[in-house]
């Protein structure tokens, strides 16, 4: 599922995470927002800032 990060809905994100949906957010161009999204289980981030993306943690993680 793709979500514009400006329209995040915590309840919906929680539900989607519980059912195992992969969630990708766009357009994230600042580190604080990117890190907050990653910490909440967002699977991928789309950004205009390639240096930001390169500096973020990457890799596959196991699903619970």
C-alpha cells in the first residue's frame, strides 16, 4: 500500500501493520520524518533526496 506521508492515519497504519501489509510513504525529504516512519514500521520511503535515502538504514527485516 502506498500512502502520501502527509495523510498518515495512525489507526489505519496500525491496522495495516497488524495484517502484514507493506506500507510505502512519499514524499519524505527530511531525516526526522523518515526516521519516525521507519520506527513505526513503514516498509519503504520515496524521496527527492537521494543522499537522505542512502544514509537511512536499509535491508530486509523479518515480519513478526
